[in-house]
C-alpha cells in the first residue's frame, strides 16, 4: 500500500476487525492495521496485488464498492509450472483483510471460463480507498 492517503485513515495498532468494519459502515474513518503483516507477508501481498492488477479485464461499480473481473489465464505460470488460480486470489484477500479489516470481500468463480470476480465493498469511504490505494483499480481505469 502507498502512504499519503487523502481518505481519512487511522492506523489501528489495537482493536478488532469487527470494530473497524462497523466504524467504516457508519462512516467513521477507515482503520488500517499497518502492523498486521510481517515483512515477508507484506512482500507476498504486494506481489499478489501486482499480479491481480495485471489480470483485471473489467470493473463494475456497485453501491458500496467495486467488482473486478480477473482473467487469470493472462498470468504466467509460477516457478513450479503451476497456473495462477483462485487460490492466489484468496491468499491476497486473506492478507488484505488483515491490514484493511474495513473491507468486505467476495470471490466468485463461475464453472466455465477463466474469469474470477473479486468483490471489494464496505462503508462510505471504501470506494475512494480502493480507487486510490489498490493497483487493480488503477489497472481497471486504463
């Protein structure tokens, strides 16, 4: 994540995800948990985020956030020759949820095709946060 938010964001070093989520739902400032990821987890989170950004083929605005269409077939195989799949999407969601507990997530994998839908929703300021801070939103704007 980048530093220098224009969305009012607080660093929460204590407190639970439920408190941050309910605060965001009623329009209170978003609370990022900067301490939630280790250095290796933060590195993995960034790598996965960049890969997901390069797989974005569409973005749909919903009342409380966005749904991104990800074409995972656009991503290269990993070092072991395994295709990038919904498991890596879920791993990114897990890491993102740790540091940004105010976001709500959904992953849809239709039975046919390679497009996965990733839903990012939440309280009032979530749209602005997603637009400014997540690489996949920047990719979707191209």
